[in-house]
C-alpha cells in the first residue's frame, strides 16, 4: 500500500512540475540537440551470439526475414527486418569490442530486461511458426487493456521477442 501511495505521489509531483512550465519552456531536456538538426537515426540492434549462421537461419525460418549480409568469416551478419537492421556478431567479436567483457545471453538463464518487438496482424500464427522453428514460449498471446494483442518468446540464444499487433490510435 505504501508503494502505491508513493508512486501516486511521485506522479502528482512530476505532473505539477510540468504544469509550472511556461509554453515557451522546453519539456525535452535535450532541446538544444533537437534544434541542431543533427542527422541521427536508430540504425542497428546488434545481438552477440555463438553461431551467426544458425541464428540467421532461425530468424529466416521463424519470422520470414531474409539474410542481408554475412561475412565470409561468419562472425557478423544482418537480416532484413524492416526499417531497422537486426545484426548478429559472434561472442569473440563482442569480447574484442568490450575489454571488460559482457554478459552472454543464454536460454538456461534469466533473460535480459530488453526485447525485440515484431508487429503483425497475425500474432498467434507468427508465434506458432516461431515455436515450430525453435523459439521458446514465455507467455501466450493475450489482449491488453489498450486492445493490443501481445505474446512473448525467446530465441535460440535466449533473447526476448515480443510479437504484437500494432498499437491503434485511441482518438
């Protein structure tokens, strides 16, 4: 009960702070960056995995994505997955990039608190196909209060994948 009271209090305090701003004051803290007209966009998500060809094969069979690129050394590859590229690099490359190391994703351990999200109008069909091709079910598809259908899987490397319908505008 104390937690909910504190959470509500925090929301009220935060909303009061926003109401005290004049219309000319920016709510976004990086206002200067937004006005610099920087050419920046989200381009890649790179997952570090043991076997790049096997991972690309999983994503092509489970979700219908196509291989975009694979090095001859099989240490880096990409799939065509929409406007943002999903890429895979092997663990050795990751260890060479991050001198202090990193935590490897494994199906045998709890997943990271991050997920890849794929939207579709056929959530259950996509999930069924992914499971048939090696994905592990975390949670069956349910309809959320905002009327979005959402289900969760893990890929063969242990990464969380959300399969959902696009969010509809609530106007």
